[in-house]
């Protein structure tokens, strides 16, 4: 019996595995697959996954012969997009892998580690399993004006700074978060932050095929921003940016009603408008532990 992948079909990707020309660029070409380089198995390359999916769909391979192997290869992929860069028939690999991950979730073949990650996310609202109150309060004393930052939590403003989980809890990205708030303050940007009401953007779930859990997180953050009158969102995290700018639309059919800017794009606007120059001093005293320098 042939095998169906309903999530792949739902996103209009059913025919994609049949378009592979088997040129092997994705195995050996410039930017070729990092997992294939390590695993040395065809199934770990883009081509291998397409041929396996195709054979399963055509019934040339039984589920008992190929489904687990496809599952392992699909979840072993880093979603780096290297295969997409070199593919001569422009297969949208990353989207295909995310949809296939959704199919494995529906087939009850999701990896155990992801079940644990989802439990953590649903319980704590962030992927690191940290206390939500520490999203700002955990490190606000590193900021030169701790109160000024805390006072921004939950205020009404047209611009919101969406931190993201890593940029709220991990020491190095947190320093970039602080630096960004300093630049925004310096150029007179009135912005709001959600503090413990900021939930994960949902990227870990969208990337692993659990679109309905991701929807809960996307809708929560959008609702919070609507309540505050937000019109544009700035984020430093490339993963969060990808969600807000592209993937809520692609996978959840949600169009966030905000302009979405990657952090440096916000700085570019400040430069263009003359509110910021490359030599603008931030007026920050060097502080032990923060790595911030004037
Ligand atoms: S996206 Fe996955 S399959 Fe493609 S090159 Fe990167 S690791 Fe390999
Ligand atoms: S580069 Fe594209 S067409 Fe060529 S083998 Fe890989 S998936 Fe198939």
C-alpha cells in the first residue's frame, strides 16, 4: 500500500519529492549537507530524503522498510538550508522537512526529546525552562538604568522589542539585548517590552512540525501587542524574526498586523533618519560582568 503524508499535501508540497533530478549537487556541491558529511548515508542528504519519500508514496517501499529511516534523516537535519542553496530544481527543502516533521508527529513517530521540549515549553512558556519573571528581572541589574528598563514592561507604545528566549536568558545574547535597548533609548525610540508576558515565538515547534502548539504561542504574543497598541516589532533574534516575518504566515496562516524589523534594520532606520551615527556615544559606564563599554 502506498503511503500518504497529509501535512506535506496540506502545504501543497506533495509533488516536490518527484521533482528531484538526482544530480547529487546537494550531496557533493558547494555548501553540501553537513549531516550527510557526518552520516555518509544517502538518506541524510536532500536527494536521499526525496527519493525515500517518493518511494514510500509510490508504494515501492513498505513503511516497515523506509519510514523509520526517513524519520531519522528528517529529524537529523539541521534545517541549515544548504541543500536549498545548491538544488538545481529549487526544491524548498526546509519547508518540506518541516511539513514532513508534522507528518511524523501525526503518525506518532515524533522523537521523545521533542515531546519533552514541548512539555517544557507549555509549562514554562520559554524553551529554556526558566522562570518567566527572569526574562527581564533576571538580569536587569546589568542595565545602566535598571528601573528605566523595568518601567517599560507592559507600557503602551507603537514599537515593541521582542527579546526571544535566548536573548532573555542566555548571558551573551542578553548583552546584545541590553545594548539594543541602549541604542533605542539613545535615538529616542519609545518602545515597550512584555517581560514575563512574552512567550516563546514558537520557533522550536514550527521547526519541528507541531504547528498547533506554535499557534498558541503566536496568538498569545500578538494579542498582548494589540492590547498595547503596538504597530511594529523589532527583534534581535534571527529565529524569532523568521517566525514573525515569514513562518506564522507560511505555516499558521496568521498575518501578524505589525511591521517586523530585524534589529540592525531598526538601527538602519535610525541612521537614515540621522537619529544615530556610527560615533554616537551611548553614555554607558563600563560595568563589571556586563562586558558593556563606552
Ligand atoms: S537543510 Fe538539512 S538536508 Fe539540507 S543541507 Fe542542511 S542539514 Fe543537509
Ligand atoms: S540538488 Fe536537488 S535535484 Fe539535485 S539531487 Fe539534490 S535534491 Fe535532487
